[in-house]
C-alpha cells in the first residue's frame, strides 16, 4: 500500500531520530536556565518545527501499575524492556505480530518488521516522572465508558459496522488511505505503531499540522466560529485561541466515519499545546461525549522535537491492495462454489 522507497526513507528517519527522542525522554522536561520561549512576530509562542509523540506508555493504565500514575526509573526500565521484547515484531511468536493481522508462530507472514516500527523506547516523561498511562483523568487511568453506550462501529458509520467487506467503500478508512489509523491525526492526536511525526506551521490566523501518517493535514482556524453542525469533516472543525502562552483548540463536527473510539455526534475534543522547553511541547486533550462516556476524560503526553524532514507517506486511494484483496476474495468464493 505504501511506496517502498518512501517507507525506507521514513523508517531511516525514525531510526536517526530514535537516539534524540530517547535522550529527550531521559531528561526531565524542565526549563533550561538559558532557554527563552521562542515567539512569532505577533508575540505568541512559536510551535513551529517537527515533533514526535512516540511512546511506550499505553492509553490505559496496565493492571500491574494499578493505583500508580507514575513509576520509578527502575520500574520504568523493567516495563520498557519487557514491552520491547514481548512486542518484537521480528519474533514470529510476538503478540504484536498477531495483533497486526499476520498470524503467529512459524507460519506467520507480514508486511512489517522492526525497521518500520516507531513506537519509541520509553514511557512518556512529564514533570520528570514516567507516566503509566496516557490518561490522567479519571485518576485510575481508564476510559470511563458508559455501561449503556452504543457499541463502537468498526470503521465508523452504521453501514460499515454491518458490512461484510464486499466492496471498496466497506474497507477501513486507513486501508483506503483516506485517513490515518488509530487517531494518529486526531483529534486527539494519538501515538501509533509508526510514523508518529508531525510538522507544525503557524501564522497569526492559522495553525497547520502536517501528519506523517498517510497524507493528513489539520488546519486550525484561530479565533473563528464553528461551522453549522451538519457540515462535518474527517478531522472535525478545529477552532483555536490563546490562553496566555497555551494554544487551546476545540474541535467538533466530526464525520461519522472518523469519530474517536466510535464517538457520537456530540463529541467535543479540547486540546492544549504548551511549550515547556526547547525540545518539548506538553500536549493535553480532553474528550467530552455525554452519549458515550460517564464524564469528560483527559490525556496528556509530550511531543518531543525530532530531526526532519517529514517524508511523504505514499498511500493513496486506488492502490493495488484493494483490487488484490477483493479479487482474491472473489477467487476464493469461485473455488468454494466449484467444490
């Protein structure tokens, strides 16, 4: 699905960036005495540059860390070592390979290996401490799903939920190269398996976030008003404003096919970007969806400066995999009928 040349370049960039990211994660996000907040011509903090949110910290807190929002360095290193070994995608017995849909054991096959993976190598560090979950509220680090909440629809949309994958429009959006998988573009902008790089460009009235995954581009309109509720977009409608040195972005009007974790049409995501030192943006996102959750819940993790450039992710609609998948399915059906 992806152009192999660009995959290799992107993977190489991830490998080059890894030591920088690892070093940044080993250093507490504290302001250097000599550091001065860079500002744009209009006086606001300058977020421009290339950043990564790759981290081994999971969305929800693992059972082994129940009741512990942070861990010691020794605990963190033990968890990181176990996670990286367990999810070694070059090992055919690794659970991660099975989750990637490639099977497991000696017969496993797949289109990825460790060269293509960019999950980071450490737990996220905030205020000098290693976090055990991206969720910071509720305090238990768990998604507060309502017991009566509708079941999330696979790929978004009622038709997609019922689909037997018999035509192109019923394939997942990321497989069709329409939008990145796992909410990598957001909002909220989540760390995923690879391509966790973002380039920010800002002007007085617009902030653009180019996402390395697929070809996603977020456009945040500053000090604007939301479009009518019936006007939706894959990444929603994002309106930004400044609260001191914090960029606050509110997003509504999500297309039903790309609402975070199967959210409702009432979903609202509020993001806060705060630059805390020369190499770190502290990112916080609150998801408010009364039809799905018992309460609003909040994620927080760092975006760390990383060398560029952001390479093209040559994924596009009309790629051969769609034809091959559907053609293979029809061939299998024909053979089944003959038997």
